[in-house]
């Protein structure tokens, strides 16, 4: 069972968004131990009894348990033994998260193996400043998860986290970037704040992610604001820690149950006020679409520049599939070797596919098949494709993949030049009983300058959707200094 399924089932079974923090703070334990006649015992003994009591009291009322590695490491070898006891005490159906804030690349592989294999925890928190490389060794464990800390709540952090400006702070750039590293099933975000406005900014930038709070609220109104700002469309996607002061109370179980009930009341009220619209729309797992209305206004520009920098745009004399000779060539096959960039390209397709109604995705061989496969996996839509040539042996299929007569198919291709290959593929699909209404391409070669290919498809009854066109690409590359005037003239 993967982490996300485990977490989802724990939320559903216990009807809770709460989590328990198992951090044996010496000051916190002192009063707890005195009330129980344990004041003369060692700190390790006090911690062991406190951990057992907290786990037993809160397990029925929380969906996860989190332990900070630093507290246990500070106790030396006995502390690590205590951490093993934590693993044994936490019910296996509850996710155990280790708060490590790990950021050292050299020891990442070893730490991932220790936490996930030796200790058997389910998720770990990481610091994002080393970039995607810090998460990669942990994401290799497909049934585990990482929690990226995107914001800290301590006041001194503001000078860094709000650089370069409050309008586009670093912590939101981290939110946008780290979503490219892993799926919502594997990558969560930790947000240190008690300010609903800040939490709302993160939720807007990461609508599909589970957000884990590191805040303590002292008033019911503050809790209401955090819930309103942090809920996703299903009134979940938000993990809230039990306030630390509750963890030393004699009636911890009752107070945890009461807080859970209060949050569930707010969830029910939120759902009544925000009814969900059901439909056939699909959503891709990566962050915002690269459009002018995106929360990341430069996302489209950055994508174009990155495609150029890896060699997707070449100059020279190139023969196209149609037989025409162009002075340049757009080679999108390069993206499949750059997972980060490939995900961003998939997301740009997904922004167009989101509003379409279809049962299956069809890729036009051979250039768009990797893209169509990625979209199929990300959108949970079955993949088919028309063969370029029918084999003289085997099943001699015209269409590869499973389908039924009347299924609606969206056709995906990389570049629209003449429309000939798309129409040829559509003909094979329709002759097999499939229905095609929409064609989605990454680049419309003609754009506004030459609409013949688009008009050819539209005249045949198909709607055409393009992520980019040559004019937009040229304008962006010239503005960034990537193209000379002579090269831009070739594209014009």
C-alpha cells in the first residue's frame, strides 16, 4: 500500500485531518511527569511513558503521526532505540512521518534507505534548497512520500522567504518548483504559518497537493480561517497538528476527539457552501498551466527558453514529413530525456485537455507517442494509437489498444504543419468506429501567420487546440536574446 492510499484510508476511517507530533520536549514533559509521580525518573523513561500514552490516546482520532528526528538523535544511541519503539507503537495503518528537514545530498541515499527500509517510516520532510536532487533518492521508493518544507514560521526567516518581493516571494517559487518533482501521491508540502492569508497563497499555487501545517492556533476563529484557506475542493488535503499543549493534558483523548468533531463540522459546512461540480474534466498533477492567467506568469516564457536551451529548435535545411524544406526544425524528441521539462510540457497539454470531453487519448506515431503515454498516465485516460503501417503478421491491427465503438477520442500530436499526418491518423480511428472531435498539439507551426493547416482540420469538422505557435516562440526568444534578427527572420 502506498503512502497516499494509506493516508486517505486513515482520514476516511478515523474521519480526521489531525496528526500527532511525538516530540519529547524536556520542558513539556516535566509537568506531565510530575502529575504522574515520575519526576525522579530519567528523561528517557519519562519520554517512553509519554510517547506510549500519547499514541494510545490519540491514535483513534488522528490520520498520521509525526516524529522529529532531531529530538531522538539528541539523546544519542538510546534516542534512536526510542525511535524504534515509536515505530512499534504506532499502528501500521497510520502513516508515520519523520520530520528530518534533511538537505545534505551526500547522505541522502543512505538516509532514505535507513528511514524507509530499516526504520519503516512512511514519509520524510526535506529542505528544498538543494533542488530536485535532494528529493530524488527518496522518491525512488514509490510506496513512500516526501514532504517539502516550503515555508518556515519563525520571524527571522521572513527576510529570506519574501525575497525578492512580497508580490512573488521565494516560498511561493519553491511551491511552484517542487511540484515538478513528484506526483501529489508522493510529494506533500509543509507550511509553517498561522496566517490564513499565507496558507491561502500556498493553496492557490498548489491546488492538488496535501498541505501539512506547522501551526498552533489559540482561538477558534484562527482555526476557521486556516481551514477555509487550506481546504481543497473536497474539504480535505490539509493536515493539522494537535496543539502541543494538549499533549500533556490528562484528558488528551477527549480533547482530541472534540477537536476532530469541531473540524468535521467545519468541513461539512464548507462543503455545503462550496458544492462540487461533477463532470468529465480531468486534471494533471503538475502545478499551474503556462498561460497568461497562471499564478506563475513567466511559466510559458520559461518553458520556451528551456526547450530552446536543450536543442529543440535547430537551424539549417530540414525536410519535413510533408516533403517541404524549412530553414529550421523543431525537435521535441529531446524532452523525453529531461523528466522535469517533460512534466512541464505534459502539464501544458493538460491545461488544454482539462476542458475537453473524451474517453481515450490517441497519439499520432511516432513523435507524439511518448507525450500521449505520459498524458494517459497522468490523466488516467486509456491510450490508443493508429499504426503508421499495418503489420503483415500477428493480429494485423489498424489501432493498437482497447476501445469500444463510439468512444470519443482526443488526438494528440507534437507539431501541426500541414495537418496531413493528423488527418491520416483520424481516418484510421474513425474507420474503426471511434469518434474524434478535438486535436491538441504542442506547436502550431502556422499560428496566426498561416492558418491553412488549422483551417484544413476545422473544415473537416475538428477543433484544434495548440499550446504554442511559432510567433509566440519567436517573440519570446528574441526578447530573451536567444535569437538573432537573422534567425528570427527565418521563423517569421
